[in-house]
C-alpha cells in the first residue's frame, strides 16, 4: 500500500510581509511522502533555450501541502498544477489524494535543449 517513489513537500505557511500584507509561501520544513507516479504529458524542447513541458500525475495517501507548496521530486523542483483532491475510492482503504506536478525546467537541465 506504499507509493513507489519518495517526494518531499514543503507546505505553505502564512506570513506577513514588510508592508503588513498577509501572504503565503512555501515553508522551510519538508515532509517526505510516498507517491505513485504516471506520466501526464511530456513535450521536449526542439532547440537549446526553449522550455520543455513535463507533467506527471501523483497519487498519495496524504499530501501536507496545497497550491503554494514547494515540491522536490527526483532531485528537481516541481510546481503543483492542480491542487490535491481526495478520491474517496470504494472504501477507507482505497482513499487517496491525486495531484499534477509540472517541472520547473532549471537552467542546469537545459544544456541539452531541455529537461528531457
């Protein structure tokens, strides 16, 4: 009943900026969760400097973060594209969360024309 891979989620925290506005950002403490992953969409870039699109669907028993969370998966930073939503399944034993991640395409991965 465990996911196949580990993912680190840094849940969002509310803070007040120097102007007194309340806003959200990723926290500093990460939580490791197990996820099962399937590829959602992958579009490699054609030329150097272009952005590759790499999206994956994750399934986990619990997700500690939502829209503003920072996610590290496979030693790469990812953005949450769809907020985690619960799928109740047929019973409590099959209840899980589903969410989609998009790769941030770090510059160090673009030496070969993208992250693919």
